């Protein structure tokens, strides 16, 4: 007969985690399909992988739920079958901050300093195919005076944005709520608009976008990052995530998986996860959500009223990326889109931002902004290529997309009115409630290096502290 102490202990353990519906009750799972972990990480993109590696380094057990067959999320590397050379068409480089250096060094992936592209550039109006003679985009050295001017204004007036977070004053300054054209005019930054567009094209129509989001795409944090140095992985960015997956282990990363039920409480988290090898039950002390917190992504979570209200306010700018082969365009040459009918020369959404080379013969990368239909986005690319080929007197008939991806929820934003009402103060107040922490591009600027810093400096200390961990990373 078990002692009273043993009985009480086993009963308390049985109720340490929230329960699940009867159809998924614990006794219906084989022992091998029940995972008990310190932290459940939902999302194995750049931030989720980084966080899981850091958590393991701090002595915590993890389970990572990743919808794809590999880690890395939007990193997106295509390897040429003939040469094996990498074409990085998602993330194309990193700021050389400490988090970047440490993460790549941990997995013996060498980084090299990135200079301005050595490949030819052509400025063209993609709507007509006209290629502007003797024109090229400015390089970083040419941009430097404008970058210095831009950074000076931001450092003086908005220093709290220096790390790319949404730590905003209360009330939110009205200048951050202005359309960017009005902001640039007020601060005498109109001459910096072409430079800002080079880095903040993801906001869509730049001059109409809310200034806060322009600065989160390209602000003080990014200028400082550029000045500190920009680095690339010569082996392709995917390799660091593959090695991170091996480090975490097959028992930690659930590939091709999704959460189909999740319940949270102050004492832990219970998740039912559908995987390629069957349904698993994950019981974890804490939850770290790294996927964009949209109602669609978190449909199976037990969201409370506040979370539903906040996560239901998001709007997004659609964003597709791809790798184009056999385009007929001049090889190892980049084509930069401008609107020659507009005084500001900025193309309007939906638009093809650039058709770029990364130095691998036969391939060019493409980015399409502001078009929600995948087929229509591809058509924008092929139409632009056809027009450019006519100007160049070449043939685009054999062009094909060897890779094509949607970077969904890349530009989550809310209206200026919602910003003024303290949206981000409310959003940040969700951290730590019901054993749940959040990180990723909705919580800080969407640059891997800066998100890693945000995660390491802001999120993980709080999460680990709640576990009673004193172990450094």
C-alpha cells in the first residue's frame, strides 16, 4: 500500500499542469508520446531556435514545435544543385552584435564582413521596363552622410528606440504617429528618403506608413548596427540552423508539427501537438511563443480576453520572396525598381522591390510587397522581367521560380489611433502571465540580430528567473 505522503505527492503532480479535453486525456497517450519539459517553444524560426539553444545552455529541457521540416523560418537558403553554392534569399546578412558572433561561433559557422555588392546594378522602372542610363544605387560609403544625419535626429529625439523595442513613452509622441512623409518634412529628412527606402521597403508605401513602423524597419538601432558591421555566412545561413537542430536533438525538436490544443495556468502548460509521427502530449513548466501572435496562429491557444483583443488588432503588409532562374536578364546583375512618373521615384504597392544577384551565376532573388495573392505576386515578377528583357533584347521565356515563399505576418502593425491608446504598453504587459512569454518580430524590430538581443536581454532572464534558474547561458 502506498503511503499517504506518496499519494498526496502523486496527486499534486497530476494536477501540476492544466487539463485537456477528454478526447486527449493523458491516459490515452503512450508513455513515449508524453513529453515533460521545462519550456515549450512554439516556433523554430530564427528567434525560436536561438532561444531554445540558450535555454538548453542554461540547463533547461525544451520542446520546440516547428511547422516546417527544418529550423530557421524566414532564413531561406537555396543551394544550387550544380555548384552547391548558397543563394540566401530570405535573410541575407546580420549585424555583428555579440549575439550574432556567439551564435554562429557556437556552431563553428564562419562569418565574413560584408562590403557593398561588387556586382553591377541597373536602375529601372519595372512598370515600363525602361532602364535608366548610367544610374546606380548609392553604396554604404555614399550613404554615410545621410545616415549620420538621420541617426542624429533619432538619437536626439527618440533614444528609447535605440534597441528596436517598443518601449514607448506614455503618451506616445505624436511625431511617431505621423505619416512618414510628414515626419521627414518636419525633421528636415526628406533627402534621406531614398536611403530609408533601401532598408524599410517592407512597410509598403513608405511615405504613407506610420513613422513608428518605418523607424522599426530602419531606425537608430539599424544605423548603429550598420556602423558596427554587417556580416554574412559564406556557407549559407541555413547551415547554422541545421547545426542548432542537431545540437538540440531529435527529442527536442518536433518538425512538421502544429499545436492543436494548448491550455495554460500559473503552474504550467499542457499542449497537444500533431506531429509527423503521431500526436504528442507536452507538459511544460513555461511557454515561449516565438511565432507572430495573430489570432490565426494562436487559434488553438486558450487566449484570454486581453490577448484576443490585442492580437485581433494586427494588420499586415503581404511579402513574398523567391529565387528566379533563367530570367534572361543580365547575369550577376541587380535591377532596382523606381517609379519614374512620381516625383519621389518610389514605386507603389503592390510592387517588385528588386531583382537581385547574390553572386551565384544563373540566379536572382526577388521580393514582392503588398500583394496578398501568391499567383498575382509571381505575375508581377514575370511581367517586370518580360518588360526588362524587351529593353535588353533578351528572352525571358524560360524563366522559372526555383524557390517561392510567403513571409507571412512579417510586418504586423496597428493603426496610429491604436498606438496612441497605448497598444504596446498593453502588449508588453502580457509577458509572464499564465506561464507564458513572447518574443519575435511583433515584439521588437524584425532583424535577427536585434531580435536575438531582445530575447537574450529582455525575455529569457525573466523566463529563467521564474524557473528559479541561476545558470548563465
